[in-house]
C-alpha cells in the first residue's frame, strides 16, 4: 500500500509539473496579445511615424501601452490626454517645432500618435550623444517628468538615485516593455533587426519569461 501511495503521489507531482510547464509554454502564445496588446488599427501608423521621426517602433509601442493602454480617450489626473498622454502645452510646443499645422485634438488617435512620435524625436535628438541604452532612459525620464528632470539626470551622470521612485519605475517599465514588443510584434512593427540594449529587468530575452514577469507584476505588484 505504501508503495502504491508513493507511486500515486509521484504521478500527481509529475503531472502537476508537466501542467505548469505546458502553461508556461502555451499561455503566452495564446494570450500574449491580451497582456501586451498592439491593436491592428494602430500598428501601421506606429510603423509609419516611427520611420518618419526616426523613433524605434517597439519603443514607441511600449510607451503608448504604458501611457494609455491604447485607449484613445484616456485622460490623466494631471491633464495628459490621448494615446501618448501628452499635456496640451507640450503638444502645442511640439507642433510648433515640427511645423504641424493640423488641429491639435489629442483625443484623435492620429494626432496623438503624430505629436507623440514628434516629441520623442525631439528628445532623442537632444540626447543623441549618449549610448543607445542611456539615451532611451534619458528620453523616458524627460517624457515622463519634463526636460528639466532628464537634463539634470544626465548632468548627474545618470545616477539612478537622482530620480524619484515613480520616474525610475516608469523608465524601467518601458525599457522592459520595449523588449517585449520587439519580441512579440517584430513582423507587425516592421522590425528586421533586434535592438541590442540591456533591458532593465528581467535579464532574459525569452518571450515567455517576459510574459509571465509582466503578468505577475501587473496583477500582484511584484516590482515592475
């Protein structure tokens, strides 16, 4: 009896392990676009504007997801509006710099994407003396907290302790999500070569590891 009980227990444990492993492999494949969406109606525009303004498409998609979750009418308590969550004053300034003459309606997806990409382009050019990894981090700090914060951070030698926890978390999150979008939507975003940058976390480049890390982080607040 004892041998039979041990055998049954071993079968249950092995079955459970196989179930977990199957879930690890298959769930991201079938539900990845739920955790990391890239709406079909926005993907072509993201690719078009990324090319126009020389902004990495996976970076742009990751920022949109982090900012608004791809909800075109999203509004923040601070007054940021639209897919790219721009402040109206920032949108007006960006429109002047790039000679955008259309109506600035940030709830219009095309307008929000256009001015968001243009603003990112301005920031990328501002920090073009940095390496690819630090440039992205400076761009994100500026996008989230204003150019003064980004500039001061660069002047500090990019010391992480210089940033508030909120800004640092925002930077790390999008650096991580860029890797995810690059892996999950390479075809949709027209990516032919993977960007060789260090992700903030996790260190693995595996799509499934990234899926589970973000899914657990988002639902159980594990540090992302």
